[in-house]
C-alpha cells in the first residue's frame, strides 16, 4: 500500500471515528499532496511516490515548526500544532538519531579527506534525506569538520 493510499484510508477511518482533529490534519495533508500532484503533472494523487509524499509531509512539519516558534514567541498555546506534528511524523520513516547522524558525518568527512567524494553534505543528503532534519545534519557535519580540522592542524 502506498503512503498516499494509507493517508487516504486513515482519513476515512478518522471520519468514521469522528476524530475531528486527525481528520482536519489529514485533509490538509491530502490537499497539499493534491497540489504536489498538480505541480508534478500527474493524473492522480496516488501516482506520487512515497518519497514525494514524504517530502510534502516534511514541508508541512517545517511549517508547523515555524508556527510553533511564532506561537511560543507570542505566548500562545502550541498544543494543537504539536499534536498535528506528531501525527504527520507517523507517516515518515524512522528518524535517524543524533549519534547515527554524527557517525555518518565522520564517515563523510573521512571520505572527503581521502578524496573519495567531493562534498560531505551531498553524501549525507543522499544517505539521510527523509530520515533526518537536514538543518541538524548540516550543523553536525560542520562540527565534525571543525573537530577534524583541529585534530589535523
């Protein structure tokens, strides 16, 4: 079952269960998936690959993060945004831990130093896309590079 099909069936189940919060979140997500379908010039939303659907979900989570940040700054409650975010995360693959990211960053840095690859972030992006927040990956990659530069200096 494709990810889009699962999301659609979960929205039907939320409708049957009368779970208004889950239903509204899934409807919004389906709407975003429909927009992605149009931008990719596909005939049906179920033609989206799981990776494309995960990219849409990741964008929605980033939007929610910005919204949460703004609400916290304004002193407002972020409970519903946090709930939406957790629901959306269930449709993404298991996220890499910080240790796993750091381990891959060390590997990428050594490959760059041995001239096996040109760019560490390119390697990390291929390995971790959809499995980790790329801002965190970039931050850890820079830390690892600085550590190794200090050691080798």
